[in-house]
C-alpha cells in the first residue's frame, strides 16, 4: 500500500517544503502535556481491564475501515480535480439505499438460490452479497459521474471556490431530494442485512482455521522480507529490479493487509482474558470480518488500478499537471469521469458496509460519516491514498477510545479537534505532499 | 389552472361546512386540532379517527343532554404557528369552546396559552410536555391531557424491572440533548435505585450518533440484568443491533418511543416497553373500542387513536356530568372526576395530569404482545 501515491515520486521537481509555522514553546509544552495525559488515561484503562480495551480497539478498527472507503473517494477526487466533493457523503447514502432496495424489494442477495436451488447457504450468501455490493457501486458510481458532468465540469476552469460551493449545493440537493416521499422518504428505515449475523467468541473458531491463517500470513511476511532483502542488495543481486517490482505488487499488499488484519482479529476472538476473577471473552461478528475484508479488497483493487493500469497512469499524470497531460494526448475529461466513477463506487460500497454495521438507512445518513472521512483524509494528507487509509484508522481509534475511556459525548469533539491539531503541527497531513513549487 | 380549481373547491367546501355549522342551534361544537399534513400526518389521521368514533357513538346515543356534537377539523401541522392560527380561527370564527388537540407538545403549548386566556376547554390526547397543563402562574384551569407524562413511564419501567423481571442491576443509555429521553432515564434511575436496584452503567450519547459499540462494550463489561433504552425506535434499533452483535444478553427495556411499525423486532427480540394502550388488553371496553374502530376504519387502532378516543370521551363524560356546556364548569368536573376509558381508569392530579396505569408490551418472535398492566 505504501508505495501508491497519486502523484509520481518527485525527482528534484519539488524544491521547497513549506512547513507549518513552528510552534512556540508554550503550545509545544501544552501538546506534550495533553499527549502524556492521553497516554496515561489509555494506559490505565488497559491496565485495569485489558479485555474491554482490546475490544474497543477492535470496534475502532471496524469503524476506521468504513471511513477508509469513503476517505479514498475524497482523496482521489481531490488529488485529480482539486475539488473537495462535499456531495461524496450523499453518494454514500445513495449506495446504502440502493443496497437496501436490492435486498428488501428485489431480494437480490438470494438470487443464486433462486437460480440454483441446491446451492450451499454460505456460497449463496457470499455471491449474493457481492452482487448487492456491485450493484450499489455501479449506481453510486453513475451518480458521481452525473454530478461531475452537470455540476462540476461547467465550473472546471472557474475559481475553485465556485466548485466548492456548488459541491455543497449538490450535497443538499441529493439529501433533500432523497427526503421526498416518492424517493427515499425521510423515515429511519431498518436495513435488512444481506447475510445472517454470527458472533464469534472464545472457543468458537476451530484451531485449524487459526493455524491455516497464521501459516498463510507468515508465509506472506516471509516473502515480503525476502524480496526486501533482495532489493536491498542493490546491483549486487541480479534480481534486485524484479524484487523491487514484486515487493510493490498489489497482490502482496493485499496478502499483507488482508491476512494481517483478519488473522489478528480472528485470533483475538479466541482469546479469553481473566482479570481479578472477571472473565472477558473478546467477540467479533462476521460483520466486522466482512467490513475489514471488503474494505481491504476494494482498497487494494484501487491501488492496483492507480499504480498498474493505463488509466491509473493517466490519472497520476492528470493529477500532476492537467494541461501537460492533455498535451501528451491524455483525455483528461475521461480521466476525471473515471475518477468520479471510481470514487463514487467506493462510496457506494462503503454505504453498503456502513448499513450492514449500523442496520438503518436514512436520507441524512451520509453527512456525519462523510465529514469524518473527510477529516480522516485530511489527517492522512489529502490527495494521498495510503494517507486516507492510515488517517481513517487513526480517526476510528480516536473516536472509539475517546468514547470508551474518556467521555462518550466528547467523541466527535475530540475527533474533530484532532483535525485542528494535525493542521497546526503538520499541515500536509501524514502522507501529504508539500505544496509544490515548480521551476 | 390546477391550483385555481383547488382554491375553488376549498371555497365551496368551506362554505358548505360553514352553512352546516350555522344550522344546528342546539348543538355542541368542538374543534379537532391535529397535524393532517407533514411528516407526522399519520399521527393526525389516527387522532382524528379516534375522536370521530367517539363523536359518532355519543350522537347515536342521542348526544349530550339531547344536544348533538358537531366538529371542525383544522390542520395544525404539529407546528406552533399553524396551531396558533388554527386555534384563533376555531375560537373566533367558528365559536368553538372545546378543543381536542394538538398531538405535539410544541403545538399544544401555544394553543393552551390562547385557550387559558379565552377560557376555552382544551384536552390534548398525546402531548406529554409538562408545560402543556402547567404555566408560569400554576396549573392552567381549563387545560387537560389524556396521556401520562414522560417521567411516569420511567417509574413504571423501573417497577416492572424490579418486580416482574427481578432485576438487581441496570444499565441506562440516554441522549443528553433530548428532553423526552432524559426525563424517562432520570426517573428510571431514581426509582430503580430507590427500589433497591443498582444502576451500574449510565452512558450518554448524542442524537446523531450511529455507532454505539463503545458504550455497548462498556455495558457488556458490567453485565447488567436490564438495559434501559428510553429513546425513539430509530436510535433503539441501532443500539439493539449492535448490542446483539456483541453478545450483550441484558433484557432491553424502553418507553413508548418504541411504538412504531419500523421497530427492528428481530434486534429487539425479548425486549419490553411501556405504552399507553394495547389492542390485546382484555378489558371489555378496550375490545369494544378495537372492534368498532377496525370496522369503521379498516385497521386496528394505534395508541394515538386510543388516546384521542379517550380524550373525546373524557370531554363528553365531563360535559354530561357537569350538565353544562360552559368550559369552566366542565373543566372543574373533569378535574375532580374519575373516568373509565380505554387506556384505564383515569383521575386527575393537581397539575391536570392523568393518574392511570401503563401497559407493558413485549417484542417476541416478530410480534408485539401485551404482558401486563402496571399501576404506579
């Protein structure tokens, strides 16, 4: 994951790094004090009740993975068009509603059973759920493209603030168009999950599953380590160029992320923590696993598209300099359309996953997750794909640990203050590029 | 063109209504103020239907002291401004002295101020805010309600948890910014602890949260016997789903905010909630009302219809007992009387809030079943 930036690596083109204003001693001390306090509170919570602490971290992980899918759309669109698409959260909402209708009205999640009556239940749920997700992605992607075509493209060469304000308008339009009685209505509708919920806790996962997961995961880690070692040898090794390439291969990233997270989470659910006569069984549901797995699959697919395909190359070129990309024969309008389609599709998938975790759909459901994912994208460095991922995980943990150990009503306040802190001390975000000055 | 036809139609209809009103000199005229449009229009329709059924029954019996009951319906939209203009219209233009309505507290409160100033009798079927019947200068003499007020449900729920479920420990989740939820939760906590129980977890959240996994995890750690969720169904659905997913086994308990067709019955399976009325209540008065209502309107009555029916009956019985159509006289009779109506035996306390029992309903296997009636 770590190698895929929307922008190509800069080779001496960026001359200056414009950092944020250095902080004065007083504020620095304040931040350090605050940090120590947080560490103390969390450390004490862990010491007192490790079971609850680990469970809250798992909860935060699940939230973070959903934010990641939304944040990716924000970051991609920003990276290429330099537009913060405030209607992104509403594309997400439409994705959730599409899957709601697909499941509740069309019964699409059971189509394999309708066509092939003898199909095993597990396979049917898998195929059905994937179909529902794909449909939602298609519809949301289309919606995002339509938005771009009619609302943003006419303003492409106008000042950026015009497009930004239009984005807010589009957002309101979609939200309140959805509220109309013949569209989505303004009711809170219970969402029927496309698969049945199962809760795993200690003793429910067979040991051989864990062994297999760990073997696969360790094999992948070993391969990665071996490739890194090969690549390090530089020109002394004949294969260092191939090793370099393979190390960055999306399949390897996928293996590391997917098996890393799933293995750890599944292992944790088998753990029973006993402290002071109190037993705490860690639990995770299949919803958590689906959210993590689905989110990782989509992110790796995206990173594959961006780093390995012609379209991805064109996207990176357009992100770097639209005018020059056009001179090089790249259809920039097409690239932008594709970006919106991809971003919208990811938002649609995130909508399905979100509705699966929090089984309710509503026409304003996109606002808060949209805002939080935006903050996550900014924390990670807007424009950067790994940044969106890391920022979202940080955001998820911040929220969950605040809610769990500091104060529940403060969760949003703390999460959004994180944005202010990051902007103060690290204005480009974690993976962000400094503003370029071209020569 | 279309709108012009509507305007004409509206004119014709209103003229017909006006001429009809002018006809009966010996009739008693009442006004129904309810939201007939907007997002709570279904509340208004149920309310109106309940009242219409009561009027029809009384008129069949020959009216009150031989006087037939006539009515006007005004759309007050569950909003303060619309309710004020509707109230002014029915009082000044139609000469109404008895108002049944509004549904929402936010609309009932301004109406009650007008009614108090003009000495008009008002009974709200479902407005639960204390300010409807009590103003700055004490209880409003001519204003009543047919429903119990919010905190009462917390009391009943605590009693039910302690006595019927045998609970020793409870967890309470509440939305600090919502008066309804906070009112129920605070009374529940006070009553539960007064009854010997222990509230082991009290967590607050905000209205637009959808992730409750953090507080659910905390509640699971404390392992309470009951989990009190006095919020509306939309939030409760989310909390319950996440609680089930994390293996929280406490019995869930709630208030009338759960009373919705959109309640997630799978996630809340086994949960109990307090309500005003159940159509499964076996008392003959309830069964008679349910069958008559279903025959007339083709659907079983909800709590709103039942309370509206009760409000109308309290008013008519009050008139009958007072032998008067003077609002102040009727109000005095209602304040001191006892009424046997669908939602129980009602007497009024000093603040004109009804003293009556609440029903406990259980969500079980996709159905909502009547469990018990609990008196405070």
